C-alpha cells in the first residue's frame, strides 16, 4: 500500500477505536452491527454493481430446477444452529439470488460448507456439500452453480436480520423460493 493509503486506514482505525472506547452505548451498537454483520458487504456490493452494471436485460429461458430440488427433502432434523435435510437424489445447488460468497471451506460440525450473503439480506449456509465451484468473496448471480450434493444429508442455516430462522420459518423460506 502507498503511504497515503496507510494514513487514511490509520485515521479510520483511530476514529473507530476512539468512538468504540469513548463513545456512548448507541455508537458502540452501530459499530458492532457494522463490524459483525454482513450489511456493509451487501451495501458495498450493491454500490459496485450499480456503478459497473450494464443496462442489458436478460430474458429467462428456463426455470431454476435446483430450487425445486432443494424442497424435495425427505426429513428435516435440528442440527446445531440449522437443520439437516435428507435427500434421496443428488442435485446441484444454485444461487437463489444475486449475492456474495463469504465462506467456502471445511468446518468441524458441518463438513464442507459454503455461506452466501444474498442481496435480500439473508445469509444462507449449506453444509455437508460434496463439491463447491466458487471461491470466497466471489459474487454470484441467480442460478449460478455454487455446489453439488450427492444423496444424503445437507445442512441448511438461514439467517435474517442477525437471527437464525427456526424450523417453521426455514421451511416457509424454502417454499417461498419456488414462487
């Protein structure tokens, strides 16, 4: 980085640190919500997309079949903060909306996992996937292939406004995606 970039980064750090240390509780809450949420990533992504987007309109020629496949689970069980959905058939996981991949890797409890922050504000984590086809901090568009899943159990956790959805809300969210 150049000297002026270091200077700007240092000034921003000092301001945030001072506000967090000396500020009132409402300032601390705002800083905490920015630092520990994905709202800033969604906001920056939308700004960059608006600047760089071309005014081309796309006409869909087929429906996204992975959405229907995602709903064809046999059973659903509570697991950690999310749910395990059991499938008899393999399928491809496509991005349900435009968004940003924030994690791909192996976790202790969810095996190979991928987390996507959608432009809708929802953060969806899929675990126990077999292969993923995107890297972290890659933007995805609706319908883009992000992972594959063989028959077996798939971990799903949906977070909206900082709260993890319960079983009824998760099932409703899955059903809404086919509309």
